C-alpha cells in the first residue's frame, strides 16, 4: 500500500473517531478540519461526505466552501460550482463563488458570470453587516482580476459607510497595483472614512514608488492626514528609492 492509500485510510479513521465525539461544537470543528484536509489532498468526494455529516450548518457551510475552493484550484470548475451552489449559508456561498471566479480568471477563463452569482449570494445574506462584508469581499475579488469598473460599482453600492469605505480602499489599492495610479487616486475621492482613505493613499504612494514615480509618490504621501500613516508612506518611498538605487 502506497503512502496516499495509507493516508486515505487514516483520514477515514479520523472521520470515524471524530463522529464519536460527544461535544457538538468540538465534533463539528474537527469534522470541518478533516473535510478541508481531505479536499487539499484531492479526496473531494470523501471530503464532501464528511462535510455533509456535520450537524452544525455554519461549520458545514465553511467546510463545503473550502472543498469548492480546492476543486477550483485543481481546475474542476464545474464540480466546484455545483458544490458552491449547494452551500446553505449565503455568506459562505458568496465566498465560494468569489473564490471560483478568481480561479477561473487566473486560468484565463471568463469569470464575470460567476462573480455576478457571488454578488447575488452576497445580497441574500440576511444580517446587514455580514451582507455588506460579503459584498466588499466580492468587490475585492473583482478588482484582483482587473474588473475595476465592476468592482467600483459593487463597492459604491454597499449601504454601510464603513464597509463601503473599506471596499473602496481595497479596490483603489488593486487599481494602483495594476499601475493605473490616476484611476486609483480618483477612486479614493469616494472614500468618506478618513482612516481608510489615508490607508489607500499610503498604499498608492508606495506602489508609485515601486516603479520609480518618486515625485508623484511624495505628492500622494503628503495628502495622508494621519501622521503615522504619512510617516509610513514616506518611509516606504525612501526604502524603494534605496532598492532602485542599488539596481
């Protein structure tokens, strides 16, 4: 018996052992962990079997989200989507669909439809704070794959000003990482929370410095109102100057 077959048998023993745990919280958590590790090892069907045996819906949804992600990372997109859509908790369903969309985009495939499904799932989250948090994560995922216009639309649609500011900060930073500095700066103007706006400006300044735009970086850093974050931005610019100077 090779090591993979032995590992599969030990996973099964871990599963049987976990099912005998009397404390329901501990039982659900360890079953979630077993399901996730089985998925990472490529035992997707057995991981789903373990996940579906979890009595607590929160942990069951968490495990199923992780399994869907591992499937997507392996290129099993149809199976990943089927698994994601079966998740009961809308929060985890939104996260799973966002994960799959991201992996689709990384593979050079069209991710727009799946991102839209992730957004629909986010809208189904009942608790407003979690709903806005889920929309922020979807917006960030869109921005990471270059869907900046769509990401900004999602971020601006968030009701709570704090979550909206956080989402806009995330999107602005991703736009800057892609080298679109003027667009990133424009996005910061919609951020009503000063702390998040300062964080965005600091990150944009540092991204400018990484490509040698030192004067523009300094101009941006000086817009940061909070002294600590402004100092961090200036420190980062100076450090990038040293790195580039040594090249």
